[in-house]
């Protein structure tokens, strides 16, 4: 990066430099990326396991929960995070102008409402206890479910539960249904949960993305962000071309047997490079249209309080060049 005279003199004073200043300049710190356990983000973990992620450029921070990923990027403790598009919009309204550089997945059934045996339809949720994780995604799903059921929020009891607490609450009969996703969904289905609503009934609303803090959207971090995107896409290609090997490597992260791993991707569309180009670089980009719709829905759900500012929400310049 170009340095001002003042910055250069300060740097000279702090380095033990040779006459030619060889090795004096300190490299930019690795981009810190927070991800939690979710199939859409697991390619980055796989890339790290395969040594395809240069730790001098990118450092993965494994957050325990979705909420932890949100907290880390809101507080500026990481440079990027795996988030849902609705959460990106909420954080942008709070004053942190996150930008989307990659689409990891589009939910087409992966986000779901699981109900106890005996509850067969949405209308039967009246008076029932429904577990849901706090946040914009939870609010989006609640809104869509209530609309589809023809129920008011006052007619059901929403129980705040992070996903890692949902299985225990289900097992101890503390909830009658829960809004969830993988890998928790598989565990609850093993306990008898039956899906009665999923994101196929709310299409093109739930995107999982890599969002970058505005402080890292500069030339100093550009190469690292490009490397981050390329590593994700390389690992995704490995999952598609060699699923058995990929499943074996990912199993320990999910806490599942290798033969169960690929089922966690059910209900997800996983965009490759060409698909990312179509979503992020169209004229206008399809993601921009989806963001407008999502902003309207979560505005009605009470998550947003002002019209969404979508200026420079998409930064597609970190995608690798397409092969001709």
C-alpha cells in the first residue's frame, strides 16, 4: 500500500532495517473469517483441512453458534463472517456496511419447521410452543410460517432457543415444534420430528453468504479475499467430484457418520463460480432483487425499521475469473 511520509518514517523507526529496507515492511495480518457449523460454510473448513487455505492470508474462526458469528463481526473482531442475507441487512441498518462477496448456498428446503407427532398442519400450531433462534433469520421464518398458517403471533408461544439447545428441549418435551436447520434438523428428525413447513414455501429469501466488514474492503485485503473465495470454490468442487472422500473428512465436524454427511446438504443449492457470477453480476444482480424483497419481509416482521440501504451491498470483484 502507498504510505504517507509520516507513516513511512514511523515504520522506519520501528523496524530493524537493512540499508535496502529488505524485509522491513510488516505484511497485512490474515483476514479473520468467522463461520459456524452449517453445510453451506463447511467447504471453507474442508479447504482448511486439505491445506488449500493459506493461513498467512486467511484465518478461520470457528464460532460456536450463528449468534456468535454475528457478534464477532458486529464487534469488529473478525473481518468477515458466514451470515444469512437477512442478517446482513439488519447489521447494515445498525451502521456496519457489510458487503456480500460470495453466495455459499440458497435454501430450498434446508430451513424448516419440525413438529411433534400428532401435529400435521400449520393450523394445528395454535397454542403450541415453537422453538426458534433469535435473530433476523428466525424472525423471517416466523413471519412466513404465521402468514402460511393464518395465525397471529399472539396465538402461538415462541421459545427462544439457539440451535444447539433445541435437541435437548425437544427431548425433554419443552417445545412442540421448532424452526431449525442442519445438522440439528437430522437429530430432531431422529427423535420423531416431522417437517410441516420449509424454505421451499418461501423461495429466494434465504441466502447464506460471506459478508465482509467495511474495514477489510480495501486493496490491502483484496488478495486475501480473493484467496478466500477461491478456496471455498475449490473445496465445493471437491465435494461434488469426490463426495465419499469429502464426507469422510467432514464427518468429524458434523458429529455424524460419514454416510450421513451428504444428507445434510439436502434442501440446499450450492452455487459454483458460474452461478455466483449469475447471482452477483447480473444486470441487475438477482441478489439485489432478492435483498429488496427480504428487506420488505423482515421490515414487516419488525426486524428493520427503515428502508434498507442496498448501496454497494454486493462486491463481486473478488470472484475468480471465469474460464473461457
